[in-house]
C-alpha cells in the first residue's frame, strides 16, 4: 500500500519565512560586496522576494526550466531594487544563490541531526558565522598584500596604501610599462593636465564592462615599501580611477603585478 504524505502550507508563514531569509541573505551579500544600501531597500527587496516565492508556489512551479527562470528573474529584481546597479548584477546574483545554497545545505544537516524547530535559526547563525570567518580570513590575507607607496613628481610626494593584485595586468600601450591604478584626487589631476606630454590613455576590460578607458600619466618615481624592503620604479605609469577602490577605505591604490 502506497503512503502519500500530505503537507499543509500556510501562505502567511511561508511569506514571512521567505522575507526573513531573503533579508538575511541580502545583508550578507551587501556585506561581502562592501555595499551599504538604505535600510528600506533591504526591507523592500526582501518583501519582493517573499511575494515572489508565494507567487511561484501558487503557480505550482516546483521544478523545470520555468521554475529556474522564475527564481533567477526574482533574484535579479531583488538585487536591482537593493543595489540599483547593473554592472555587478551577475556577481550579486551569484553571491545570493551561493549563500542560499549554503543555507539550504546547513539546514538539511541540522534536520538530519534532529534539531527540530530550531533548525532555521541554527542554519542562519551558522551561515552568518561562516561568512564572518571567511571575510576575516580574507582581510587577514589582504593585509599581507598591502604596501606603503609614494608617488613622486617635481619634488612633490603623495602617499597611499596600495594593494598588490595579481589580477591587475594593465599595460601602457605607448611604452609597454605596467600600469597601477590610483584613486583620483586634485593633486593627481593637476599633474595630469599640466604635463600633456606625459598623458596616457589606458584601455581596459573588466567584468560588467566589456571595454573602457582610464586616463593616466607617467610619474618620476613610484616608491614601494613593504616587508621585503623598499624599491623604486622610475618613470612609472599610473591610471586614475574615479571613485573608491576599497569598500572600507583600507587602500587607495592597486599595484600592477608587473612591478613584482
């Protein structure tokens, strides 16, 4: 005799659970990406996610292409509402899906251990703890790659905290020299505009922006100080970036791997 299990789903409980879970995951995504959206955006995106989950359930989309597409569209809508940017949308969705997957797996383990009603709470706590540990490890590793850098031009010196990034492989198309990226400021703009003979256009490619250009200039010296000691790069090329390179302000420059 075949036994068929029948489950009752309370829509209001299902909605609230999804809102709370989406709120948690969205906050972790924002934390990992170094974003700080307004609180009301978190709430609005989470409510949208909860309403979308209820709609998917009501439509009976449990498996198949229609279900996958519906979930992806819902994730995209939540991320757009929260972060209001298209450039990193794919990364945001991947983070959201990855954290949701980890939460589900932790929840399954908690259920197997017989945690019972505390299953969701335990899974949430463990997910947050895991993200914090990973981020702490990342910060620790990042500090090992930070250098004190001075840019020297016409006897003037500007000091920065710089990150050595193996992913920065920009080169100056005119000289073939490696290009480091630095946050734009008034002093650097002055050097850029007062010495047109040193002006550079640096093409680049990145995720979310297929092709782009950065303005740059050549400087007399790039003095790099780290655990290995001090080294000086003569006639170094730098590119100016409009905005912040670090979410927490821990560095203002990204060194090119070619310098090492």
